[in-house]
C-alpha cells in the first residue's frame, strides 16, 4: 500500500510539524503532542480540551481555535493520548474559570481523561467532563463499553465552544455540552477498509461488491455485511437506524460525514438522499454540514449524524468559528 509518509513511527509527529507550519495561529508542541490556541489562556473563559487517537483528522486538532476547542491532544494512530498530555493542555488553557474535557466514549480515552482530571484538580484546576456516545450501530465493541463516540463530537465541540466564548461559567458550558451529546445519534458505513501506517494493509477484509454497515472510526468492521447498495438504499438504512433511536420531535442538525477517502461529489449525492429520507419522515432539517470531519484514515464510506436542536443550540451552532477544519462568520 502506497502512503505519503516517511516512516510509520513518525507519522503523527510529521503531521504536527505540518500543522505548525500551516497554522501559525496555533501553538503546536510536537514533542508533547499538544495543540493550543496561540492566544490561550483566554481571560474569563472556560477552556475546552479534547483529544483522541490520530487518524480522524480534522478531529480534534483541526477544531482548535475561536469558537471551538482551546486545546487538543492527539494520540498515536487510533490510540488514546496519555494523561500527561491532557494535564499539560488543561494547564495551558485554564484562565481560572475551569476546563471542560470532551471525551469520546472509548475505553482508553475515558480512563486517561479521568486520570488527567484528577491530576489537573490536584494542581488547582477545576475540571468538568462530558462523554460523547452517539453511535447507534453497536452497544459494546472491541474499543468501548457502551456506545462509541463518533460524529456527534463535532456538534458538542462547536456548540459548547461557542457558549464558552461568550464567557459562560463551567457549569453552563458542561450542561450544554451534555445536552448536545445526549441529543446526537450517528451511523456509519464503509465501502472499503482503511489502512494504518504501521500495518500497511487493510484493517479488515471487504470483498469487492460488498459493504459494511455500522462501522466505527478505528478501522473496525461493521455490525453487518451486505452486497453493495445504492446511495439511496444506504441513506434509507442509516437514517432509519438513527431516527428509530433519536425520535426527534423538532428540527435537527445534520452532518453527512466522509470517512476519509470518499470524494465530495459522492458525499453531496449521499446528502441529497439523506435529505430525501428526512423529508419522507417529516423531520425538519435546520442546518446541514457536508464533508470529511471525523474520519478513519483512508476509509471509503460515510456516516450520518443527526442532533435534536432547540433555539439556543441553533444560535450557538451559527456563532462564528475560526479553526483549521471549520470556519464561518469570521
């Protein structure tokens, strides 16, 4: 498998050096693997910190900046960052108003962020924590107990980040982050597996003419394998899986997310089919976002995330954001 890399063991460090070169508005600590807003800590503001295994770009480092995260901690490929990274990040962004950890529900992430919260509190930093667990495909997996955290993470970081930028206290920022997390549901599909730099071969075998329904973002296979389906058939399956669990009674935010290797022309076509299904189910869509935001290296496929949204959540979603991976209103 051909890859645009030097050596597998330096992939994350090389990417961080590239982030530093391309985005001078960030402070990138390559050695300790931390990305921080250059203006951090921002006075009278709750700091937002997230992180996880690398390979999901632009999540999380690409969402550091005004209106979203104050810092991100990238781990090795598909591997949790360590508590020291998270503690350093919390110290770098704490202005005295506390720090919120946004954690995807994977065993390593949960354990390490819990440990980091204890260490940060020992240093006098007030810490809140919100768990993102939006994937309806499986209840338990090889990576987690309970539902996995996937595309809903973007909505949590965007909406909580906007409220933090308004100067809201930690309790309010944590509360809205939890509300958003509990309002999100996601479902993913793979047309082809991804390849990790260290392995150099696909993470699972998927014969030509077949697809995986209900995949995660760490290269794991899905809950069901079927013959290849049309974009419309996939949308029917994925949206029904989300709606049967979410049961929205009002407008939703929609994320049509690429897994890394699916071109935008296909994603927009898939978005049209997702919109069709939602129209048929009489679910009003308040906002739609299309693109590669929560990826799995070079996996071909897509995921659908829907989030029940009240007026306050929509206002915060629309607020200005200026990060490498998401930007509007600036």
